[in-house]
C-alpha cells in the first residue's frame, strides 16, 4: 500500500507540473510535501524517482503511448489519464524490478480513484498493449 501512495503522490506532482507548465525542482517538491504529514522518506523517494524518471524519459514514453493508443492523440486524453499512463509506462519499460501486472493493476486502481471507471478501462487497454511490447523489449535486451 505504501508504494501505491507513492504512485498517487507521483501522479499528483506530474499533474501539477503539467497544469502549471513548471519545471521540476526542489522548491516544487518541498512545497508539495508541506501539507502532507508523516510520510516516510522511502515513500517520498519512490514518488520522486517516478516523477524524475518519467520526466527524463517523457519523449520516449509519449511515443510508446501514442503507438499503443490508436486513434487517440495525447492531447485528446484527460490530463490525469495521460499522466497515469506516463508513470505506468515508465514502470513497464524502465523498471525491471516491477512486474508488468503490478504496474498495470496499480495504474488501474489509481485511475479509479482519481479519474473515472471508463478511464480505468481505457488505461487498462493501452497499458496491456504497452506491456506486450515491453516484454519483447526486455527479452531482446537480456543477454
């Protein structure tokens, strides 16, 4: 459950950055955590890693999402859904220690909490396509 909270916080930070157009920096993170009491450092660290790595790899992640989301441009997607997809795609492609099923399930549950039931189904369909591609990439890079 602690990792889910980290993912939820990461989503909130990504959402805030996109809406404001701000660049990630320490001041933004300090301000974000001001109203949130008693969260352990490892929870915050995991959230920060998701945010930073998602942003660093955003162009590649967006390209992956666009290919999987046939007939949907990123701009047509709700901001919250787009950022759930980005964070989950980061986990699918760049975190070999997180099983695909976990990354997808977490994204679906977060979508149900922060978006809509329809969004959860939409996200599930796209992430399933991405996960299949992710397996191929992971397999081809193992040697």
